[in-house]
C-alpha cells in the first residue's frame, strides 16, 4: 500500500535553510512535504534522484507577467529555470484597477516601461475586470504551471483615481490621497501581496512620457503605505533614481514607518549616480535602526541584447539601417551585406534618442558576442573592440560584420548595470549582504531586449560552480537566497524550504550539467508578437504543489499553479 503521492529517493538535499547538503529521501502527500530522511513508505510515484540535487522550488519576486498570466497558462521563461512561484505587478505598472477609457494608456505605459509589444497586449488582454479585486478574481479562475502572486501597481491606481491629471503627474489632492488609500487597503484585503511604485526617469510610456508616479509626493506615498498598517500585511517595492539621496531615502523610511511593513528597493551598480554602495549603506543603516528595508539585487549584469532579431541593434536610428530594418530577415541581411550600405551606415551619426546606449557600448569595449552557454562575466580582452584592435580592424566594422553571423541570428551583449569594472565583484557583495534579497529578473518584460528571467540559473551555475575570475559562493547559501529568503521577503511562509508540512514545490537538478542556453527570439505572443525565450539544461524535474510540471525541461500536462492570495497575516 502506498503512503505517499510521490517519493524522491536518495537525492543530495539542499533544503533552503542554508544548512549543508545531506543525502535523503523526500516524500510528498496532498501537495505538502510529508517526510524527509529515510522514507520507508512507498509512493504512488517513485523518482530516483541519485547523483542529483533536490532543492525547494525557486521564488522569483520581481516579474511582469501581469498580461501573460491573463492569456497563458505557462509563465516562461521563468518556467524553464526551476521557478515555482512568481510575484508580478512590480515597478508600479500593471493592468488594474482600470477604467475602460484608460486601457490604451496602461498598454502604452507597459509597452514603454517593460518593452512588451502594444499590439500583443491589445490582442491578448480581455479586460474582464475594472477594480483590482476584479482582476484577482479573474486570475483565480485560471490554472498555471506555477503559483502567481500579484501586487497593486501605483501607476494604474493613480490613473484610475485621478484620470488624466494622474497621467500628467499633477500633485494628488487630499481627496485623491484618501481614495488611493482606500483602494490600496481594498486590494490588500482582496489578496494583493503589496503595492509597488516607480520614481525613475528610465520608466517611460511608449510615447516617451514619464511614468505617472515619478513625482508622487509625500502625502500620496505615505498615505498609500498607511493602508498596509490597517490591514496588518503587505509589502512595498520601489525603484528610484535617488537624485537627492538623503531626502528620497527619508521619504522611503517614512513609508516604511507609516506602513509598519517591509520594503524592497531596486539596487544595482549604475542605477543611481550616488553609487550602489551609498544606497546600500542607507538601507543597512535603516535596517539596523529597525526599518524593514532590503535592497533587491541581481546575480549578474543587467544588459541589453542587440541583434537583427531583437528590438535594438548597435546601429538603430541610423537612416541607412532604419530604411531596411522592416524587411524580412533574409532580405535585410542581403541589404546589409552590401559594402556600400555598410559604409553609409558606419558613417552616419547615431540618433539622439539612442545616444545614451551608444555611449554605453564604449566603441565596442562593452560589446561581446554571446556564446552558448552565455558567459555573463566576459573578459575585456574578448570584447569586440579588443578583437578588432588585435586584428587591425575598425571596431564598429567588426561589430557590423558580427551582426550578420549565423544568418543574422547573432546576439551581442552590452551590460548597462553591475559591470562598470568589467567583473561581478559588486554582485557578490550584494548577494551576500544581510540586507538584500534576490530579484530584478523582470520575467515577462523587456521581451525584445533583455532576457533576465534566467538570473536564477546563473545564480547557481556562475556563483556555485563556474566562476573563474574571483570568489564563488557556496550552494546552500545560493539555494536559500532564491527560495527561503525570497519567499519570506513577500511573506509567503508556506514555501521555500524542504521541511515537513511545507508546500511541495521541489526541483531535482543535474547540477554538473546545469546551464543557461543562448536566448532566442520566438513568435508566440498574441498577434504573433516576438519575444526572447531562454531555456536551460539540467532541470530533471520541477514539482509544483506535489505535481511534476516539467521533466527534463519539457512540460507535462499538469497545471497545479494558482493565484496566491494573502488574505490574513497568517494565511497564504
């Protein structure tokens, strides 16, 4: 007679607590871990994990699947990287609450801020909701390959309450603040995990307009935060340029004080002119003083993918490039292979709107050809600039020729954060700091320029196995960072460790062969929209709520994932 639904036998268990690996069986019954150790009882399904790692499912707290979750059951690329819970609604953008007259405005905002094609959003979003509770109700009827938690996006809320005044970034009136606070409390009581906001000029709509929340004032932000104190639950996620570091940080501390709830703040080298260490020192000082504040950090550079299949190339905005950019790829390659056109493109200036990214490429010193598997800590001597100089070529000429490789599918990589010193020492310091949490992967967003949902696999492979240009990090710490720590950062205390009674979200991993694959462009968005997809090798099985969802990287028929509603301080 079977005593368990599933038993994983003889794996090297890293249980998410930070403790060293140990050999054990893991038994699952009714969607929960029922036994860890030498399991005598049989399972209806038995899985051998001999020679493999057995870990908790990974929790990714920074995604943008707000649209994808309404039309798709599968939250890829995250699905391919051992993720069993995602949290969306970050950076203050999303699709609820919304009035019917503002659908296009929210689409334009998401298209601009998160690089999701507006035509795909227009085709894919059903808009069968208005309030945030309506949106949660809609999602609660759907089935997924992982659990999904939602946060209330400040930009959508602001436009819902203030209309065009909100979109135009006018100051909120006292009446506006009262209503935003009421709706924030309503959303949290309905099951939102928290609320998010953005105060960075990098976040703009498809029309180039700054995000509606950019200049939100003290009363508005602290008023929203106070709703969390009333509910006794919920978290806050913020991103800021920190133009005035002291005053801005005082505002964030006031929000935490008013809410009595935790806040995470996007943190990366290059994200603020003040430097990440100064911002992290502020976070550390606040944490030591009793404020529940964390920096949300990444395990590798945040970088742009450039090519002929992606949204951007190094020659975007140059007239002779733009005039053939709309052609089918084969025709485009033929046109670009013309030496006369190449000479014209190389001689033309870069457009003003592209100048910041162009300067970032630094004459090719910050451009690398992506390998398979990708190297996210590339050596400066392997940059296209260094290769060009060593072979007596003009750097931009080599960049141009490289774009045409592999039938125009070549991908170039330009890091814009966490790589100012051409190494990842800053990321190691951030990962290991007591006041940080893993995040910033943006799964579901930047679909034509960035594919960082694979952060999680890189965290394990680069820091736990492959790093050759500096110190690594032990695997138990890395696993804890991406499971237990992230789950608790959003107050999901029923998952993140392999302990009896915890939710049965599990990964079985062939660690020796775990690798991130080269990103590729696929056309699987609504209306045939294109997006970057990135898979991985080495995930032997991913289990969600006790059911295998992926085996050897391939999807099963199981869709056990649900919307996660946190409706009381101690429920999930």
